C-alpha cells in the first residue's frame, strides 16, 4: 500500500497509512512506537473513537512527511461524531465503507470494522481500483452503511449514505478545509527542539571537564559492576544446563523479508521462458522456468548465470539474500497472538492453516541437572495471499514471534509459509 498526497482546497492530506489496533489504553504512545520500530515505520499518529484506539503508520518520503494530516483520520472523526442513517434513523456507526472522489480525479477509500480501520482500509487510487476494493469488501458482509459520492448510488449498496468529502471536513476561514493537530503525522522517535538542544548544549559547556571526568568515572564503575555480575552468574550457573536458544531470535521480520523478496522478482519471463515458480527465503531467492517454445540461447542471453537441466527444458537461477536480522522480542500469550491475528486475516478472506510443532528434544543434562524446557510453543502456518500484495500480508504478520520461512510465487499467485511462536 503506497502513501498518496492530495490537496483539498489549500489543505494537503495523506492517504494510505497502515493502521494497527492498540491494546494498552494507558500506554498507547509506547505501544505505537514499539510497533512502528518493529515494522520499520518512522512516522505515526494516534486516533481514538468509540473506545477503539489505533495507530496509523507511514515511512517518510515524497508523500509522507511530518506534519501532514491523515484524510482517513479526519473523515473517521466526522463519521464517529455525526453517525450515519440506517435502520430508519441517524445513529452511531461502527462498520462502514467509504469512497470519495478527490479534487485531483483520484478516489479515496476507507474500510472501518468495529470502529477500527482495516490494515489495508485506507487507500487512494483510480475510480476503477477503488470500486474493485469497495465491491470486494462489501461482499464480505456485516457493514452498517456505505458512505460516498452520490454517483455511487447506481450500485444499489444497502444503506447507502450520499456524502461529499467536503461535508465531512472541518472548515476554516473562507470555507477552506482545515486540519487538526491530532491528525498530523509525527516522528516515531522524539527529538529535542532547537531551544531545548541549545539549552542542553550550554549546560554541557558549563559543566566542562568536571562533568566529563565524572561521567568517565561512572562508566568505569558501571563496567566493573557488570563484570562482577557476569562472573557471579557464570559461577552460579556453572553446573546448570543451558536454556534452549530462542529460534525466532536473529531471523528476519516478516515485512523486511517480504520487501526483499518482492524487489527481486524481476525475471518472470526471462528469455521468453515460462516461470514455473519463484521461491524466496531469508537465505536465497530462486527461479524455475520451462522452455515453452523458446531456446537455451535466449535464456542465457537474459540470465547468463541460469543453470539448465540435461534435457534443456528447465532452467534454474538462484542468488543469495541477506535481509536484516530480527530481534529476540518477548512473546505474546497464545490467545493474545493467534485470535486477533486470525480475526484480521478472516476479515480479508484469508484462511491460514496452522499446525502445532512438537517441542525440541531436551538438551543433555549437565552434572545431573536437567535442561529447562522451552518457554514457548510453535505453530507452522501456510497462507494463500488471495490477491492481496505480499507486503500487505507481511504487514499483518508483523507481530512478536511471527517469522516467515518462505514466500512462493506460482501461477500468478503468492503463498506464504512460516512459524508463529507464543508463550
């Protein structure tokens, strides 16, 4: 999903944020920042309506910049405040779809379920693209209303509310749309303002050499304390078997791996050969082609490093991949991980197949001490993307302890295999 910048009157808005629900009411900022870091976003905003809290994320670029407001947040605020007309009266609405024509000819699309944007429910595209998404989501059922431009009435949506986009935006002087501070994107990482930075710099200069010497002394004391604790731990654990290593630690996170794999799918019809499949994991990506009336010469002219089988009918090309290593994050409980994730996937028509993985065999005892058992459970999963871009699916899977084993592109469709770890 790409971020799109549009102007309504003199006010600019961004569309296409990636939305995630938040579950810790007293720690919304901390939870949102932690999610942003895990998913490699550097801009965010928070919204809360009808008791539902969400964070919208974006990566800085030509369209997404600090201070730009989210059109989705603005429209959702208006719908939450005004409600919609259905079942014979104006009332609160928690499940709605919206499609609005933008002044530049593009269309904005919103999908809100249980007062939360779906992860891919904030989108801008051509009218054809938006109508395709609208009809696809509408077919899932369970929506209270469809809100949008009057020209959509011809599609006979149940409980259709005709509204113009300008009607849903607050106005300033001269009737121009205006923004609110809480709709604006802001950096995930806090930064000191120039006044604070200048004051801090002046204080450091005043402290001078005395402060530096004190800090060096603190570092020395801290290092000695760490070495003492490490020695004590080594002595105390000398006769104990080591705890099993966390298998998710160091493995690439779903989104960076999917990004790397998608970027390398550049040779689907090399030399006029037909692509049988493209398989990508954290170590390598690999193409397999069938000749289909072309020739070996054409293949080698396109991919000189391709390897042909003895018959000359099949060709393979592989290359190394090295996505960034993921962290050894704390895991969620099984229900806290699986139930919300499966529910979000089901809303998008995705049905992963899960299987419980038997625990690894225990390590040999050390000096009669048995190794502690693993403090996690593992579930393998396979998932057909069902027409969704793999990056969107990977974003949904970007939760603690979820790792992708491989992505497979075959016959024009993506599938994903991986493992989910839970407490």
